């Protein structure tokens, strides 16, 4: 490891925000977010062509993945308390997630696909929480917002890669296209798992000891004082809004007649905006660690989703860029804000609970969106994703106001 990648801190060496550990963590998030999560929305037209069904049923498959994610966040505190090495737990979850991608690619029917997507969801929850906790613990505290932005930007990199593949899959006459893509994504994700494990194993920062009764204390940390509740509630609404948008947006523009090449360009545009947004929002958090920064990101996402209502390709592309910049930065802001708010030995358990809030929103979103779309149409239903994002922005601003008042009283 080069001297440029670490910063001295008493007996140990913290790493800088941009270092080998954050690069590999970003690769893991490309597999988690760009591949295992959001590629479903990108490949949805091809999957629906293989398994013809309603948007409501397709939404149930999406909810199986996100319901598994919710289950994983709830199980993790109990599993982590019984597994001595969180590093090996994270690596095992990464490998299981990517093995699930390979298995899902071989699904013979929609029920099998839903089962594998649920298993992927459980494993991906552990990946999201543990990768962030282990990696940010290696980074200098003053640069953890930027590091979180880099890690989440890896998910956007996964979108760019998916966008480059999309034209081939959407335009292919063979129904095997989406299966081949998921097989490849699963194998690439296994490489990221090994790389991250080897890098974290060389770390010099000992993990904080888990507090006695950490789960109970984590619940209290997010619920006392009452103003803290605004953070998980805002995150829940973010989960509802961005999942409705990303589940059905590609189906919308394909229905509008956009060719496969255009779909790939729009998806890659979301990824590029996400990479830039992740880095910028991370720096913003280090400089302005308030709920108002969160509110700005959520407001940008709401505006991006609302542009779908314009009914134009240009408006949809512009909105996609705004959504891309917002949706990658927003989780980085939430996780970075939590890191600054709770004690280090409560962070993993508090992050599990905060992630459970967004997972709950994500789990109900595909079904709610599918039912809405079957009733009001694809365009209006997708545009309605703006409402929970806007409300989440209001709650985030309330959290910022509460923290400012608490600071003045201190």
C-alpha cells in the first residue's frame, strides 16, 4: 500500500477517501446496486417477453427481491452477533448474492425467478450494510462523507455498464439475452467480492467493539429524541419513490418507441449522473452535514421523476439525469449523516435499522407502482414517484431544522 493512500492517526493508519479499499467497495456496490438490484428494471421488457404477464405480477417479482432485502436488514443484527468475523460474513454475502444472480438467470418460470430474486435481496442487504460499515471504518473521519459518495458511485458505474449492454439485449430476437447478462454480472461480482476481501483483510483499524444490547441501543438511537425519527421516515419515502421510478421507467421509454440504443444511452446517462452526484454529495456532506443537504437531494429526485409527466423524450432524459444525480447521492448522505450522529459501536446496528426503513419502502414500491400503472397508465404511474420523494425532502428539512435547534441549545 502506498503512503499516499493512508493518513496517520495515533497507533493506526486511516486510509484516504480515495484509496484501494473504497475502489473495491465501489466495485462491490456496482455488483449490489447496478447489477443485482437495478438491472431488473433495465431488463424488464426482455424478462416480460420471456414470461408474459401483467405489470402487477412483474411488480411482485420486484417486491420479492426488495422484501428479501428488508428481511436481510432485520436478520443482520442477530446474525452479526453470532458470527465472529464481519469481514467473512460480508464476503460470504457477496458470493451468495452473485451466485443468486447466476441461478436467477437459469429460472424456468416466474415463480423460480421470484424465489432467486428474494434470496439475492437477503444477501444484498448484508452486503450494503457491512461493506459500508467495514470500509468507512478504515477511512479518516473527516473524509467519510466523500468515501461514502465514492462507494455509492460504484452503483452508478454498474448502471453505466448495464446501459452499454442494454441495446444488445433489447434488440436481440433471442430470449436468452437477459439470462446471459445476469450470468456475466454474477461472475464479475464474484471477482469484486474477492478483491474487497483481500483489501479489507490488510486493514489496520480495529473494528469498534459491539456494545452490549447494541440492537436495543440502535433502536433508541434512531428514536430518541423524537426528531431522529425524521431520518428513517425520510429514507422510507425515498425507498418508495426511487424504486417505483427505476422499476418502470425503462418500460415506459421502450413503450414510447425509444430503440435499444437510445435506452442504453439514457440508462448510461443515469449512471454518469450518479457517479458525479455521488462524489459531489459526499463532499457536500463533509462540508454541510445537515438535513437540508438531504432535502436538496430528495427534491432534485422528485423533480427528475416529475418530468416523466411531460411526455417527451427530451424531458424524460433530462429527468433521468436529475434522478441519477439524486438517487446515488441520497443513500450516501443518509449513511454518512448516521455515521456522524450515533456512537461508532452502534453504527452497524443503527445502519441495519435505518436500512430496514428504506427496505420497507422499497419492498412495497413495485406492487404499489404496478397496481397504479395498471389503473392510470405507465406514464402517470411512473411520474407519481415524485410524491414520496418530495415528502421525504420535507421530512429531511425537518430533521435539519431539529438538529440546528438542538445545536443552538447545547
